[in-house]
């Protein structure tokens, strides 16, 4: 299962171009889509789920062209967790998932087994009799993820799946997605760099409707190599002065002041030393490179 995007453009009626002539190939496994809010990630996912038709360009799913005549077949292959989800507030978790499974044509016994498995995997077993409107935002997102997984789609699209989750829940969800991705394609869209570090090797970085990078995570880290520096600031005032001149990716208090990590094309004009780049450093570097 592979997705191929060629010369894709989406322009809205107000003449705002959300996606600008992009090309991308998404292979099997988990593929990360990283970008700030407004980068065009959600628009791209709306195209991939057939909710939105592009202005120009083509998309194919395992060789099948995205066209009106193929949309029904494509939708059967796709599972989707949108950023905002509100599933049947008057139903219990169990009732909601059984209903969603019925809509997907899953046999009842098979559906119940899958619901039981995913409720356990997402720590929701003890909440199955609660009504959806009683759930916290994080719980609703986990139920939303289960509904996207129920029919075992070949192509799973998840938009910010760990929003509102505590650290332990985030780890469980990430592990669940890694397990699910075996033999399938999972597009994991997020602005949380840590989630991608823990789950995938391939990713694309999106900004203002274009891809600044697409490929292996290791190669992205290589691009930032030699541009990440650490130095010391005596106090907050000195740290703020550094922030005016450089991109600061982190500040940590130490006994002798603040440990600052800077991103700079050339050696900063202060005492500093090179350090290893993290994915977060590489992301900040590549998205601010043109500045």
C-alpha cells in the first residue's frame, strides 16, 4: 500500500492557497507529517480522505486514482481520526463503537472482539459504559482512534492523536500505532516532535503549504549537523539578548546560570560549543533556514 501525490494544489474561494504544487510518496509503515498549525497538514488529510477535492494535481492509493468514481472503494480502505471529533454524545462508549462498526459492515462478533481488544489497549475498558458526553477530551480522542482502527484499514490517517493525553497514555497510543502499522500505511500528523521521534523513520516537514523536507529522519538530522550550539547565559536578561540574535531551541537552569541551545548557520559570536542535533532542533533549523 503506497500513496503518491503529484503536483497537488488546493486553492480556496478566497484565493488562499493551502497546498502549493506539492509532490510526496508515502510508503508502508508510519510516516510522519510535521508542521506548525496552518502549515496545510489538515487540508492535505482532507484531500487524502476524499473530503476535499484538489484544485489540480493527482493522488493515487495503491495505484488507484483519486476520482469520483473510485471514492467509495478508497473510503473502504481508509481509517481517519480528525483533529476535532464528537461522536454521538448520548451513546455509551460500547454503543458508539458497536454502531460505528455496524456502519462499516463489520460482523457483530468480530466487531465486539475488536472493541474489547482496543478498549484494553487504550485503557478504556473500565469506561465502556460511560456516555460519550461524560468523557474527558483525551478519552474522546482514544475512542475516536478506536473507531478509525475498527475496520482494520489499509491506510490509517491520524491528526494529532495524542492531544490531551498524559505521558503514559501517549506512549500506549504510540505503541499501538506502531503495532498497527505492520503491513499497512499510517500517516501520523502532529506538531509534537517527540511523537514522531518515538514512532517513525520517514517523515515530511510542511510549512505554508509546501514540503521543506521529505525523507529519512537520519538525513534530516544530518542537515542540522554543525548548526546546533550550546552556551551559557548568566541570567534571564542575557538569555533574552541571545534570543534576539539567534533561534533558541531550549533553555535549562544550571548552577552557574542558564544552559542555552542555539541554532545558527555560523558559529555564534560568543563562547559556545557544537552539540548533537535532536529532531526538534532539525525541525526548527529547516523551518527557519530561509530566515
